[in-house]
């Protein structure tokens, strides 16, 4: 783990906006490995509670897809499934709190974790939820835009027809290529904004802009390592969607716990 540096402790009357920006540390591939081990350990320490958050997220995904089928929005199933992991950082707030308490050796139950999550609306987490959902909305909107521009003459009344158009026609290949590029850009942008800011907002009394700037700083200071972590998250989450979202019951908690420990290694606070 990267050695921590200390700084002056701000007085009690200093507002979050006045607090010193945290120090961003250099992280290595070893930090990812160690964080994964710690995250898996946290999952095993409270498997039922951790799995609950993964199950809730998976159930919401299944319900979301079912609603799309019911509404006849067949074209939205794939982009919604691909874009669904974009909101995972916000869904992992309870997991961050679990890891924080486990790290301190504190006893806790459902009431402690759920009350902390409920109280986030009084802090800055709500703004980060808005940012996350806005980018998810942009993803869905741009898919609809390119669908209308590129596949305007294509017809598909069911999911099989949509897949056939998507994977076996030149227009479908063009749509996939453009969608992949745009999706990669949006995913990278959201990852850079949230990889550190989400756990930081739960951990510290700070504003969401400072948290996002810190998150971006972590990524720009450690591009290779953080992009590797982004790739691990993306591949794991997408593979977890294959068995009807049920893989998320296990992978989301482990990734959430791991993100907390990686945040601890990447950021040093002035009062830490």
C-alpha cells in the first residue's frame, strides 16, 4: 500500500468547500490485486448482506428489461443492458459503508448500513446520482439517434429480428461500430468521474465537484493502472449480465468492496 502523507487538520468550523484537496497517490497493479483480495474478504465476511445489494441490482435489471419488452421497445434491450453497469457505482454505496466499517473493526447490522444510505440525500451523493443517471440517459438517447439515422429502413418486430439486423447487415455493423466508440467514451468519462468520488463522498464531508476532480486526478495520475481497473470492471459486469443478470449477485458486491479499498490506496486526506 502506498505510504500515506499527513497534513494540517482543518478546524471544525471549516466548510467542506474550504477543506484542503486530498493528496492523490501513485497506485500500481499490486494495489489492484491487494484491493481485490480485500474486497473478496469483505464479501466473505458478510456474504448475505453483500449479496443482497447484488441481488437488488440484478432484480432491478431484470424488471427493467421486462418493462422494455412489455412496452415493445425491443431495440432498447441491448443498449440498456450494456449501459446498465454505468449506474453500478451509485448502487454500491451500501457496500462502501460495509467495507468502511469492516476496515475499522466495527460491528454493524442492516439498520446501520441502510440508515447511512438513507442519509446520503442530505449530503452530496444525490448530485452524483444525477450525474450518473444523466450520462446513462445520454447513452440511451444517442443509441436512439444512431438507430434512427443508420437503421431507419430496417424492420424488426421481435428481439431475434433486431439481433439479425444488428449482426448480419452492413447497417448493423456500422451501428455497432459507432455505438461502441460512443459508449466507450461515455463509459470512460463516467468512470473517471466516479471511481473515487462515490466512496469519497460517503467517507468525507466534501462537495461533489471536489470529489469528481479528485477522481479525475486519480485517473490522470495513474492512467495505465486505472484503465486496467476500468477494463476489469467492464468485462466482469458485462459477463455477469449473461446469466439473466444473476452473476451480479456475486460480482457487484466484490467489485464494490474492492473499489473502496482501491480508493483508500489512491487518496490520502489531510486529516487521514
